[in-house]
C-alpha cells in the first residue's frame, strides 16, 4: 500500500471518530489576547500562566543573552555546548529547589523520557499514576522496567502494588498538579508509602513550577517535602514563559543523568536567548509572589463565575479548570462556538485524556483582567445556553 494512501485512511478514521486534530495558527505573540484569523480573541487555554512569555524584562534578557552568547550553543552539553550561562541557570535552579544539584533538559518531554530511562531498567519497577503526562508514560516504556499503573491518586492501591511487586529498584512517579484536571497529587502520603517500601519518588512539577509554594518552586515546596522527594522535575516552558526543563536532586543522581540520560547527552544544548530569559524568569518568580497570588485569585474568581452560571466546570478552583463534555465531537463543537464568540479554549480529546472524558481545558492567566474573565464567562453562558436550547 502506498504510504500516502495509508496516511489518508488513518486520517479519515480519526475524522470519523471526532479525533482529528488541526494546527490553529496564532497571528500574534502569546499574550492574553491573541490574533486568530485576523480577529482579536481572548486566550483561555495557554500554559503561560503568569504571562511571562511576553514580559518586557524577559524579552530584554533574551536579547542581551543573544548579544553576548549568540543564538545557538553550537554543540551538546558534553561536547562543546556547555556555556557558563547554562551553569548559572542550573545554580539558580539548585538554590531555588533547595537540592544539591540541577541539570537542564531541552524540554519537559526530554527530561521525563531521559530521566526515567536512565534511573530504572530491566528488573526494576516504575509505579505511575493513571493520569500522568504522556512524557512520563513514554519514559516508563523506554526504560524497559516493569510499569505498574495505579488508579489516579489512589495511595492505598499504590501501597498494595508496592508490597506485591518484586523488583530490584522501585520508582514512584507522579505529576504534582495534573495537567488536564488541575488537581494535586497526594504527595505527602506518597512519600510516606515510598519510605515504607523503600521506593524512590520522582515528581513532575510542570504545572506547579512558578505557581505553588512560598517562592513558586512547586508542590514539593508548598508541602515542605524537600527531604522526601528524590527527583524534582519541572519545565521552563509553562508558568516561566520560556522553554526547556530541569531535573533537580542529589549531586550523584544529577551527575548520573548528565552521563546516562540519552535525551540530555545526544542533543544540542539549549540556545542562549532561552537560557537568559529563563534565568530572568526564575529570579522574577522567586521574588514576585504577587504574580502567583493574582493567578490564584483569577482561578478562584473564574471557577466561581462559571459555577454560578451553571457551566459544568469540575474540580477545585485551580489555574487548570476542566469543563467535562465527554463526547469528543461535542467538545470540539463547543470549542468552535466559543471561538466564534471571541474566546479560545482548546478541546482536549483521547488519547490525551481517557476515553469518554473529552473536555474543554480552561486555563486562566495572572494577566487576565476582571473584564476579560467576565467577557469569557458571558461567552460560555451564551454558547452553553444555545447548545441546550
Ligand atoms: C507539558 C508537560 C510536560 C512536558 O514539558 P515540555 O517542556 O512542554 O516538553 C511534562 N510533564 C507534564 C505534566 C506536562 O504537563
């Protein structure tokens, strides 16, 4: 069969099942309002939670780093690409995370895939929450360790699996804030069972970095679990508004990753403008708690506004607010109608979320104004009223 024909058939199948995806082109910077098809549209589905992606200070930091260090690192970290600028950011992250060491990865995806596969292998077992991010799932698969998926946030089930799974080494891995639901992992309880069964704990702070904790370092900081978590991973591409990721932990663990994580070793180092901007972003987040406070205030306000108007928003008032619609086709229809009403909320369908749980994933930003959120709420009410009627 010609490859082209096979591809067409598969695309048609996705279309029939309501699962075909398309790239929506944004004609302006990642601000709270964006240009979609020439129209000013309120952005309500980005991970740029604090609005830092377009912050003038970070843009200046990127430009300054480009002027000093160039636009590319010119090599992988272990060959010629390890710049003092990378090291400066790693030192900043180490200090922020209160660990012994930290290493940069080119993205959160690289970090999870490389770290899990470097730390466990055949004869070991990874215990992974059912709603963990795809990059964790891929890391588990690549590692060739036995993968035990436990029901979402079910610590009792996790303990049972730990008790009955024979393995040389055990690694528990979990999102801290779950990416599609906005809820938090029971991290304290997980650390307790980990200790009991002699397992290591790895936490993915992708959606909590810059968002939770007294200095924005994440859920580990919020719960003061520094001593109990072995590996803190997070990304620089979400609340920090830049790109790249980090893994922080004990020096020997981090140095093992530098040696053995293939997604670190076999790729060109992060470009200087990104590193310079990320350094400025971390410093800003550490010293400006009002950014987080505004994000949480907006989350609470919008969650209540939707609830009051009968929009089926589920869960806690987090910066990630799922509106569960279940059916993928319906989800995309509602998303399209919202877009027509001037609000962009992406529909999320399988395989990103489990079958039957398609949803709108609403995310607020610290930079949204009360007027923005009011406008969004009216759009939701209009679309949901028309849909029911
Ligand atoms: C987005 C995300 C990642 C991947 O991070 P990138 O830097 O975007 O590659 C990893 N884990 C979780 C939980 C995420 O939501």
